[in-house]
């Protein structure tokens, strides 16, 4: 696929109390699990962070994709800030925008989204009535609109997506591809994390 990726890893993780990117899962970190999956489908991965790059060096080694570390233009101003911080590195026509909240990423769903975005600016999963603005695909040209909106003083990711020509994909369609849909279950609190690890061990 002619697909790049922006991986947002610069949040404060206030509710979790520690950096979600480095939470342990399956003998690796969340970040490493995500990178290993994206390495199979993306030509370039831009990781947007707010810590020293040296903390990430052992997480990105041995991967075949072109991986770039960059920092938020304005630290801790939310995901839209992260998107525009990575914007100029994107060269392919499509970009998968991912989050460190979900360590299990489905390459089958990514391929489905890539093949079905058509001429839309983005393809947005609707999971139980909630639109998933992350872990989905956008066209490169839509990133320029993100920059315009951000520079106008609007920091909301939703406001950017609302301005786009979007295709909505319902949960029932995605469940036929990946029944668990785990990449749309964010892990934001210690309770979420404990439940996730428990369910993973039981599966």
C-alpha cells in the first residue's frame, strides 16, 4: 500500500498516571507492538512525541519502515496539534493516523479502509454510535485543512474531521473483517489497562 502513518505518542497520560506508550503488553511495550504491526503496512511512520528521542531508540530498532521521530509543535495541545506536527513528513497520498492507546492494531482493517476510502478525505468507523477519528485513514490533502483550522485557533480534532468530506463505515461491516475491533477500544486508565490484560490472558 502507498500508505504513511502518523503515530501520536505525545499525550500526558494524565488518567493513566504513566506514559501509555511504554506500558507492558505481550512482553513488549504498547509502542513496540503497534510499530511492529504498522511496519507491515506502512512505508513511513512518523512518531510524534514530547520526550527525549533517546527514550524511543530501542523501540524503533530492527524495523524496516522509514521511522521518524518528531516533537509536537506545541506540547500537550491535543491530537490535532500532533497531526500538523507530522504533516510535512507525509509523502504518500494516504496516511493512517494512529494512537498509542490501542496496542492491538488490525492490518486487515487498515487494508479495508485503504481500499474503500475512494475519493473521500477520510473514512471514519462508527462504533456503537461513536465516530473513531483515530486509527483510521486520511488523504494527505486533508492535512492542509488541519493546519488551517489549527492556525485559526481551533484545537479540536473533531472540528477538523467535521470540515472534511468523509465516508462513514459502520461497526457491522468492520466486524466481518475483525470481530473483536480491539483497535477501537482505548486504554486510558489503570482500570482499562487491568481489564485489557486480564481479557488478553483469558483469550
